[in-house]
């Protein structure tokens, strides 16, 4: 998938996404996630003082209501599930993530 961490982060700050990625153990995972402040715990809405790993993105998992992370280079696909911002996407790629996964 050809997307930068910065672009993905900007999208997540205004929209909710469904991201399909490969976990470290080789299994595929679909996660509904966001970085919109309305979903984040109040204690987590401040900028972190931890050193940022440029290859990993931490996001708020909307289903388990907790922080999760994934490697940017492990992303297979993503789609906007709740669009609040205004971004242009490459709609040539498949939109139905469920049919892309071979479990």
C-alpha cells in the first residue's frame, strides 16, 4: 500500500477508518480505528513525550476502546468508514475489505 504515515495520521485525525493489515505473526487483521479527539480518553488527548517510531502508527481501536498499533508497511488496504474531513482517495482499489481477506 502506497501511503505515508503522515497522510494516514491526518486522515485519522478527522475520520474513522477500517484498516486491513498483516500482524507480526502473519495473520490478517481488520481494525476500525481513529485519532479523532472525540473518541480519545481525556488523558490521552495531549501530545506524547515518547520518542515516535517512524514505522509504526498508534491508533484508537473503536471496537475494543483501547490503543493499538500497526506497522505502516503492513497495511494491505484501508477505507474511510465515517468521513468528517475532506480528503481525496484513490477509489480504483477495492472498497469491500471483507472480500480481500483469505483466512
